[in-house]
């Protein structure tokens, strides 16, 4: 009986691992990534605005775009919303994109990645 239980447990674990792998593969294959030329257009659009003085800091799975700003009069959430508006005005496919705002000076001087604000483009 003990041998049968171990075999059943091992079989269940193997099946769960196989299911996880299959689900991960399915998600990766059905996720649409932004083409490089669209990403470049997004970056150029943001760089053309004086509020965003640096190239985007990083992309995460084409769903999150981190931007550096020099925090002065505009708070992080407002800066992120402005970035969304700039991109939507150019008719870029940014629906669902999350913009995160970071202090570019703190990143450069102290490697401080404190999130100032964010917005989801709709």
C-alpha cells in the first residue's frame, strides 16, 4: 500500500509539472509583443517632450515601460498620465501599457529606484 501511494504521489507531481509547463508555453505563444519599430516610435515620441529627458529606462514584457524624469512641479502619476496621452495622441498601440515613473537623477547618482508614480494607458 505504501509503495502504491508513493507512485501515485510521484505521478501527480509529474502531471502538475507538465501542466505548468504547458500553460507557460501557451501564455508565451499567445502574448503579442510590440514590434521593435513600434517601441522605437514610442521612445522617440517620449524623447520629443521635455518632461522625459532620458531614454526609457527599461521595458518589461512590453507591458511596463519605466521612464526617468526630473521631478519638479509634476508628480509621478501626472507624468505617467501625460506619457500615456502623448502616446495615444500619436495613435500608438499602447492600450494596457503601464508607464512607471522614476527619478532619473536619483538613479544616476545613487542607483535609487524609488517609484514616483504610474498610470495604465487606456
